[in-house]
């Protein structure tokens, strides 16, 4: 059973379904106004690892992840691009789905769009007004009344940060995102403004659009009702976004909302914050252009402990590539002994429950608060201990099943076997002549012959006792 640190209680809690059947969890999805960067994907990859560990452990899940396709950013940038909001967000949604597939993330079972759930959001605002938790303003916007909900701040421990609600009782925030520690009545419904263009909907309070915090609550209520097992997002969403979700959901609908809270800590790049001005806000395409594949990116994102900041560097991708090649070498050695060369896919593996043997410790670490770096350490210790040459075909098959069970929990995709390209006879002959010239210290002839080999598309790499021919990129 997976035990996971719960943000609300500040303790590890067992992940068990409230209905004794299915773990129902909600993830705050992307705001689709541009390509997601690696900081975003750290959260989505760790949520994917969470789901895999739960499912491989024997529990089915219902995974809901929303799309924020209407907010300040999407409206602002769609106007700049001279595109309709729908066309603009559809473009970036497709890019997000492509990147998720490249990173081997399982698709959510339900992916609701904020725009397609406007009626549900209006109904929630009406309920909040009727119950005295919200009020319309003079311009047609509607705000949640913080003072009407005494439990506000429990998730983020506002009281521990010595913030007093009474000091800010008359302040409001109409922005979708506002300053940390700014306790204010937050906007549920925004009245139509000229800068919104044609992006508005009719409501009992006039034309306008929903506030960002409202969107998730309405979609959660539609698909999960008043109570569900787990809510997840980046640690930056604890306050105010998730705090606001709790307040408006419990006040509008009752219930306890989320039983557990799973937050993933932020990502640094080269020891500092990501920034467009610094040129280190990498997207998956940026990294692929630098020669790194998505498997290496996933390995880095999944391999760091989610409760500690991850310092992402390009050298960490080089290390990931080397680690993946080592795992591939072990798998290739096992496969050579196995009668069955194919391994079950993820869906099949969920039903098999293989004996984990040497990989038991890795599985235990994953179930101990998703301690992925410790689990990877156990994996490499295991493959170092196992002498593949001593295994029978049956033993190799059992070890390989356990190995792939752990790989599936991480969502790791092993690299393809590198095909060795043989140099043409003409190139081999020239390279051999060049080696002989070098041994005879005929440097001019050696340089001439090297140049001829290079012109034919090959590079000579000298060793102590000979040379290697490598095709030019």
C-alpha cells in the first residue's frame, strides 16, 4: 500500500479509496496559453508515477485533470496572437498532449475543459450567494466572502505565518493569480471588460467570465461530488488556489472535499529559478533540439524526490542517458536467455503481479512516499548483484518480469538498441593506411589520409592499440 505525505495533516497517510473500490484523484492541469515547460512537467510526471504505483499495487483509479482554457493569460495571449480563444487554446492543448505522450504519461480518464463547464460554474456561484458566502459587486463581478468561512487557511497554515483575516476583511482580488500571503475576498465571476473582447458569457449578474479558482471546484463537483480521495498540483498552488477551492467547494456543496493532498515541490535550473530572460525555461522541444530525448527528460523528472526541489541541469540529462543505457544493457542480457522475448505492456502488467525478488526493496521505496531516488538506487544495486550468466532461462524470465514491473512504475522507456553501421571497404582501407602512417610517424601522410576519410563521411577515433571508425552525424 502506498503511504504518501499529506499536505493538510503534514503526515504520511495510506492511499485507500473512500468507496473501497477506486482511487479518485484530481490534478490541476495546464493553462493552455503556450508550451508547458519542464517545471510544469515535473508535476505531471510525478502525478503519473503516483498513478502507476497505485494501479500496479492493485487499485484502479479515476484520474481527472482539467484544462484551463479561459483565464487572464489565455485571453491576453489569444488577443496578441489575433486568434479566437478556442483556436488558440486548442493549438496549445494539442502540443501539451503530444509532449505528454512523448514523456510516456498516461492520459487522464477525464480531461474537462473550463470553457465547457461554464453552466456548472454559474450554478456554484448562485449557491454561494444564496448561502451568504458570496456577494455581487457594483460592476457585476461576484466575490467570495473570506470571513464567512472560519476554516480558511487550514491547508496552507495561514495562522502559522501570522496572517490575520480581520486586517484584510474589506480587500478584494479580481486577478486570477495574486501575491502570496495576500488574504482577500477572491473573485468568482468577473464582469465583462473591454480587454476581454468576445470572451464572455451571460449570467444572472451580467456578461462576464469565471474566475480561475472557481473552475476547478465546479469540475471536481461534477465528476467526484462532495468528497474524493486525493487532490494534486504543484506546491505553488497550495495558496491561494487550493485554499480557495476548499472554501468555495465546502461552502457551496458541503462535504469534506479532498481526503488527501499531494503537492510536488518546484524545479530549479542550474541552481536558480527558471526565467525567460535567462533562457532556461526549457520546453521538451528545446531539450530535443539540444540532442536529448524525452526518455532522458522523464528519467530526470521522475528520479528526484518530489518533496525536495529538483536542480535540473543539462549534465543531469547526460547522466540519465548513461543510466538508461546501463538499464538497457541489463535487459538485453536477460532477454538473450529468455524464451519469451516480449514483455507485457503496462495494462497487462497491472494484472500479473510478478514475484519481485531482488527488486522488492525498490517497490517498497516507491510505496514509502514515492521515494524515487531511493528506489532507483535499489534498482542499480540489484542489477549489480545479479549475475545474468548464472541464470536459467526460467530464472531470467522471472527477473526480467520483476525488472519491467519497476520500470513500468517509473514509466521509464528503455532506449532502442543502437545499430552499428559498418564502414565501407574503401574507408577501412584508407583508415588502415593512415594508422600505419601514424605508426611510422609520417604525419603528413596520416593527415592527408584522415582528411580523405572525413570527406567520405567518417571520423577516426584512435585508441591505444588501434582505431575506431564512427559515422559523421
